[in-house]
């Protein structure tokens, strides 16, 4: 594939922290954008998440490289009076400015759209919030666990009947939201190509969570009758359920009506089709727990390898439930460039996860390690037009650290 760097020459300032905003910047960088990561002197807190339970513990800052590869880093103390002139030059330099600072703090720091757009009318200003820009909870702090998962209704639905809400996979809502803010940025860039004008784009963790849960939320809007939470032993349909093979592997089975005959034959239970307990819809519904128990016994008789062959042979939809340590060995990941090499990270971290967008005929740039804290401060200041005296003045004022810091 050719590497034509679709976003070559596109300049992005990543003023965001944690995952969603930086993740959108990573997606732009994958296709060639020059991304400057702006951090406080203490660094983005996400740099150190590999040391905070329940995040998997590692000496390698794996999550930092995932959300900040390919970027350059500058440290900037926003409370210093000298910081404003650096922000102004960053805005004038940039095509895209990504920020998730809470609006009350953003207003004090003069980082609102009205503050910065005057310096660059072509700027795409990407605003990421927890709960949206308006409404009674607009200023609430929000992580994906609270805004994306809990507030959207997703967390209430991703559990079995009788079980309390569980702790969702951290970062999953953030990364979904990253795709949303990336899409908003790209839409705005297309509009700028047509009009020459920059604009303000936004999304929130809540909006993305609602979109992810939209089938159920739309059902609620329509006044639909809900079947209640999934109950594995008393499912709405035994053909749409989770079962366990003899080797302990759980798998999701989705058998549509046109596959029922083939599947029952393949598992050696064609008799179920003529069993009087399941002969009409009313009886089937009443005896669904019995049918589930029969299937439980059948599937528990053979290992997952056997069921892989059986289900693949009849082209039925199924999926073994895998843990992270198993997922990374899935041959589909390497074959489809989902996991790619990571250059220069050191330690055991030699690979990373690519963003989910692929363009046929276009290769992404090779993934490079995320920067040390403030690694490119002086280089970036020079790019912004500060001469040696200007850089020294910024260091003296405390706007940028006097000595380059490291992660």
C-alpha cells in the first residue's frame, strides 16, 4: 500500500487529557498529522495509570503509548502569565485544537472558542465533555465509567438478571468517543475545504453512550415492552444465549430461525424439533428453561475446538468469550493490521493497537512511541517562532520548565 499521508501538513494541538481527546489526535496522527501534545509540568495523569489499580500493572506505560503515540510533547504552566503568548502561537499554528478542560476552568484560562478563534478563523476547535455543553449537569466531571456507561443506561443492561451492575472495562467508552470526536473533526475539515471557515465541533461521553445504547433507548422512546435483563437459565430465547463447553470456554450462540434445523442436526439433537414441549410458540416460551438445560448438557459434552468446527460447518454465528491474554494471540488481529509494531517504546512493549479506520491503498504511518514529558518543548517553541531569547524568557517566567522533564 502507498503511504500518501492523507493528513500530511495538518497541524493538531492536543490540549486534552486522559483518553478520548488524545485518542482522536492519535487517529489523525496515524494518517500523517503533526500532533503537539500540551501537558502541565506534572504531565497528563494518564501517563501513570499503569500503576493505579484496577488497571493491569506493568513497568511499561502501555496505556500512555496507546493514547499518545506519534506525538510531540511540550510542557506549559497555564497559570503562568507567559503561557498565554504560547497558546496564541499554538492556535495560530494549528488547524485543529482539541480540548477537554472543564468549561469553568477553561473560561478562566481563556481557552474557550471565543477566546482562541479570533487568532485563527480557520481553526477547528474540538470540544469534548462528559455530559454535554448545556443542561444542569454540564459542569459535572465525567469519566467514561460514569457518563458513558452509567448515565447512558448501558451499565444497567450489561448484566444478568438478579446481578448488581458490574465494573465496566475502563477506557472502552473513551475510545468509542474518540472515534466520534475524530469524525466531527474530519467533517469540519471537509466543510473548511468547501467554505474556508473553521468551526466549533463537539461531542460528549454521554452522547456516545446513548448512541451505543440507542437500540434500547429508541425502544424506550417508542414505549416498547422490555423483556427484562438477560437470564442465562431463563432466556427469552435459548437460541440466543451463552453456553459453556467441556473445557470451560464460554461462548455466545446466535441461531436465527433459518439455521435451526441445521444446528440441531449438527449437534445431534434433531429430536428437539419435534419434541412436544417445544412444538409451538406458547409451549416453547413456557419450557424455555428446560430447552436451555438440554442445550447446556449437550454443549458441556465437548470442548470448544469441537464446537468451532460444528458451528463453522453450518455457518452459524457464534463467538468464544476470550480474555485479553487470549485476544492478543488471535490471528485475525495481525492479518488485519489491528495490532501493529510500535517503534522505540522499549521494555516488553513492542506492539500497539491501531485505530479502527482503514483506507484501502493507504498505509498508516508506522506507530512511534509516545513522547517523554516535555521532550520537544524547545523544538516546538522554535517552530512557533520563538527565538533563543524568547525561549529563555518563557523559562524564566515559569511558563515552561527550565529543564526538560521526562515521563
